[in-house]
C-alpha cells in the first residue's frame, strides 16, 4: 500500500513541513511527514539550529562574565 492510498481508518495528520494531510502509520515511511523532501527539510533546520527558543536571562546569568554568557539570539527564519 502506498502513502497516497492509506488503509481505511488510518489516522490522518498535517505534515509538519508543508501541511499536506498525511497518513500516520506504518505504511508511511516518512511519518509524520508526507515525503522524504519534507523530512529532510526539517532535519536540515534542526542541524542548522534554525529552531530556537527564546530564554529570559536569570539572576544566575548575572554571575557569568559576558564573554562566556550564552548568546540570546532571536530565532532565525
């Protein structure tokens, strides 16, 4: 059975890469993505550190010299 023809009753989820409705199950080798392209795009974003979370400085950060303090970059898009 191919990814484009999911078995009846299969759970359908939006692809995290492009939003295409995609079957989530063992018949989809790229789950939860719709294709290898979307899966590789997500992997590339992780490996280039495109996914970041903003962090507020804490009192403990005040004790760290600025040269050693972690950078507080805004997320890249």
